[in-house]
């Protein structure tokens, strides 16, 4: 039979310490308050009160007297000699008078001595106990005084908590296949040990935030049916030196006692950063914690049956010793899902939600390019909130579209009042984006046009993005032309330049500079090379960590080529707008009237008999 572990007190030790300190302070304040709030009387006045039978009790403590009268009021008095009876007899009050008045005389010297000893010696004993306990913890190699050194890891699979399985994970099929062997090992370790296979000690999940790294780790524990200890990397580090290393020891001790088990460290980059860069050098608290993690993972044997899973979105800052084989044997990439993965994730998060029949999850998956699993879960939740707000009992396509707009762009601001002139300028601005996008060969199809302000945008054109593994020069130049078309429409129809296209200018500058410096899409004089390299010093900011590996003359050439790309594509946008003035006017008028147009309404305005064909690819060259 298993030995029963002694149950620990549910009250943490530090609560006892705080309670005792509060008790001593309160007792002293109470005694001091009683002393200060007591009125003074003389022995002559005390004798008069005894004659009038008003005295109930007299407490004698040396020369100090505490007198309580019949109505409960307390007075303070003093005597000069050793005997109160003798001094009262000098004032005409005999022992017989005291007995007849039913006065109770109590000597409290012994009691007050014990209270004084408690006031004086009690706090000293408390401090001795605190330091003795702390010294014992230090001698035992821990830092567990008051529980600081105990691990805060939680066993997710403990009790009746709901278990996550692979059925709850979607959109990460490749990552799921990578970790399925871990489940098989935890279920049947003998099958692997018999053929000489070494146990994978660690699995590092790498990917952007919200892609399902934590969910996948919990699914591994749920499928294997083993204890799953979950902790964040930041929970190891405290203000006290040695606490992080002590918590690491305590965590791995628990995991070994409950083996086979899984230890999941979320955001391991909080403690796993490269060593030697902190201000404290090798004595930095974070480095001591990392050293302890490395030591514990080296101490695993093939019979330990403890697997460490860690997650991070900053693998570039992790210490190389943490990434070597023998510690984290496998690195699993959990990336943003593709269109099929997003559709599968939407099916998971739409469980239990009533969807109308006109909703096609594949269309929503195509619309949400770049969304992570967390973003898609938030999209379905916001859709349900929109449905409840409108008093509906079924989620409609309109609810999902509104939720998408809120997440991607911002909340709708119908309270913002625009003049008719501002509204007209905005309508032509957005019409410029849409018309130029329609007549370019390598832009994504327009899904929605609106002049209703959302977030920081006065209006916007929503495109249906297509997923590409690579992006061509033609596509990037078409993006620049389409983005600059709003400013071009304002210049052509109103002969003005406003602050509206400011974000458009920032976007095209980033694209053009990336084309020249990163993708070698500039002129021949710049050659086939990349300009500007990311520094290896991950402790600097991203902008400060960029090395300039070119001279001033090359910098001038880069600036000239960036301007050439922007100017060339701006002229393309102006040409398309001038060639389609009638469509610009029709689209702007429709936006002024309806404020929002969908894809079908937009294409109906564009598809007329005299519509020119899309711009030929040869206009861009190679």
C-alpha cells in the first residue's frame, strides 16, 4: 500500500508570522490606549467614593491603583506606602468600611509581569524563530522560507478539470504529427526502450503568439493521461536571490515524483535568454535559474519518464546551451495556419454556436488570411456578441463581417460627424483605391468598400487576400500603385493634397525600401545583394540592432531608387484614374449614397460594356 503523505496546513506560514506581529502591536496599542484614556483621582477622592459605596474593585500593581466604580468607569490613582489599607485608615477608612462597601481589592503584580514579559520577550522570540527557520532552509539547499522557493506550477490534469485532446486542436497538422510520438512514448515507453531509442527530453514549440502552442501541449497531456505541470517562465524569477533556482528544483522534484509526467514552461525566453549579457554577469538571478534548468534536464535518465515542453515566440534570444540536442531534442514549428487550417479552426470554435445557413466557413477562412488560432476564436466570440447585442438567436454572415471589421480595423465610429465636403473627398479617395486595384493585374480582389470611420481610419477598401508562398516584383509594384491611388484621386478631382494618405505613404515607403534593400528589386547599379543586416546582439532594440553594411554613396542610390519606384507607380495610378473618370464618379456617388458597397455591387459598377481591360503585365517589365 502507498504511504499516505502528511497533509500540510492549508494556512501559509507567512500568515502566522503576520498574525503574531499584528497581535503584539495591537496588544501594546490597547494597553497604551487604556493607560492614556484613564482619568486620575487622589487617595482622598478614593476614600470619599468608598464612603459613598461607589467603588466596585481596586487593582493594586505596586504603587499604581486602578479603581473601577459601580457604573463601570475606571480611574487611575497612586499610593505612597507599601499598604493600601494603612493609607486608607489614615484617611478614616477602616477595613470594616471596605468590607461593608463590598470593595474587591486585587493584587495584579504577577499578571502584569507576565504581560510585560510577553511585550518584551515575545517579539524577540518571533525574530529568532524566523531567522532559525530561514537558516535551516538555506542549509537544506532550498529557499523555501514562507514558501518563496516552492514552485507555482499547476497540475492541469488534476481532479475533475476538463481534458484537452487532439480533437480540440486544428490547423497545426504538421506540428501535431511531430508530437504524436511523445504521446505514444508516454503510453508505451517499453516499445521504444527495447529498440534502444532514447527518450526525447525536451520539445521546443516555436511560433507566433496565438498559434496554439499551449493548447497543443495540453492536448499532449490529455491524450497521454499523465500529470501536466504548467508554469510561465516569468514565475521563476523573484526579487530574492536563489528563488528561481529553488523553484526549478521543486518543480522537477514534483514532476519526477509523479512520473510519467509533462512539464510545460510557457514563454521560456523570460528565463532562457543568452547568458553573459546581464548587468550581474554570471551572478544574475535569471542566469542562475537557467543554469538550474540545464542541470535538471541533464539529470534525466531513460527511466525518468519526464518530458519538458517549452513554448516561445523569440527563439532568436534563447541560449545555445538550451537548444542543443540532449536538452530540447525537437523543435516544433507552430505557424500561422493556412486557409485549410483556418477553416478547420473555425469549425472547432463554431461548436455550440448557432450559425445561419448562408455562412460558408471556407469564405471566412479566405477572408482571414494571417489570422492565428486565437484571432479566429476571438472572431467567432465577437460574432456571437454582435448577435446577442442585436437580439438575434442565430449568428449571421453580417455578424461575422462586422466582427471581422472590428478586429481588423477597429470599432465603428458613426458618431463622428463629417461635412459633405469631407465625405465627398473620402468617397473619391476610397474609390481611387478600388478602381486602380480592379484594373491592375496582380492585386487582390476588392471585397468591401466603405466610408464609415472605423478605428483610426476614415474609410477603407477591404481586399480578399490570396495566399502566396512568394511575392513577385509585379505584385509589390501593383500594391504600391493601388495604395497611392487615394492621393491621386484627391489630386485629380479636387486639386488638393490632404493629410488623409499619410498612412498610405508610410506603407508604400516600407514596401519600396524592402524591394531595394532586401529583395534586390532595384536597378542594376545596386546589384544582387541585400543592404542592411540584422545585428546578432538581441539585447538591443530592433532598429538599433540593424548593421549598416554600405557606404554613403550606396545610401544615396538606395534613396533615389526608392523614390523612382514610388514615382513610377504613382504615375501608373494617375493614368488609370484619368482613363476611368466615369467609373470613379459612379463609384464615389454610390459611396456617398450607400456608404458601404460589397464585392458584387462594386463589380457591377465596374463591369460595363465600355470597360477597358486590365493593365498588361508588360507595363511593369520583369
